[in-house]
C-alpha cells in the first residue's frame, strides 16, 4: 500500500499484513492535518487494529506490506 492509500484508511476498513494470520479490522485511527490547504485536509497518521496492533505512516516497510480488502 502506498502512503497516499494509507492516508485514506477509515475505522471499519479491513486489511491484511503478512506478519499476522487472518484479516484485521481497523478499530481506531489517529488523524493529522495538512494546513497548506484551505480548509485544512485531514488524513490518517496511524491505525490501531482490533487485535491491538498499531501502525504509523512512518513505518514505511510495514505500510508497503499492508493490503486493504
């Protein structure tokens, strides 16, 4: 997944990652804002799944391996 795709994830989206067995559901997101646009644009900065795993946009290797279902 690219960083732009990661920024568009929402609560309830289902994803998969090779390090985890099965499918994960996003239970919580942390948002950031881009203040260079008017009005400021919100985007996903980090996700927490239903299994408690957390992934930040800065974790480039893991973001690349993440797949949305």
